[in-house]
C-alpha cells in the first residue's frame, strides 16, 4: 500500500512540475499541432483533430504514471488473494481438528462409561 501511495504522490508531483513547465513555456514550443492517423488500406482511415504537443505529452505522462502505479499494486493484490486462501484453508483444518477432538472425547466418555459399568 505504501508503494501505491508513493507512486500517486510522485505522479502528482511530476504532473504539477510538467504543468508548470507547460504553462510557462512559449506557445511556439508546446503549441505545435499533432494529428494522429490510423489507416487500414482499402477499408477505412481515421484521423484525430489537431492536438497541441504539450497536451499530448501531459496525457502520455499521466497514463504512464497510472500504469506504473497499477503494475506496482498487482503483486500486493495477488499476495492478498494468496493470504485469504491460506486463511480459509487454516479455518477448514481447524474445523476438522475440532471435529476429530470431539469424536475423541465421545470415545473417551464411552470407554469410561463401559469401564464404570464393568466395575459395578
């Protein structure tokens, strides 16, 4: 959990830094328009509206930071699932042990009763 919080804090810090740079640099630097194209020949062609390069960089950075945070969280998620399954197995074994102990107590009581009836 600490890694996830650290990743989100670092993402926020870097986002603020990039936003500061983006807002304070000249329009000619980050204002360059980028058009994304995707074409499958003889079927269709897609084209985005022109986007400023600075906006594309910020979106790409944010997507990368979110992806890194999710990748950092995956191992802890799987560990949690593993711990839950092991706890479930422990509870099941404890119930079985209680049943076996209960059967042992019943047998001991029967043996004691039969011994006491034989003595009489």
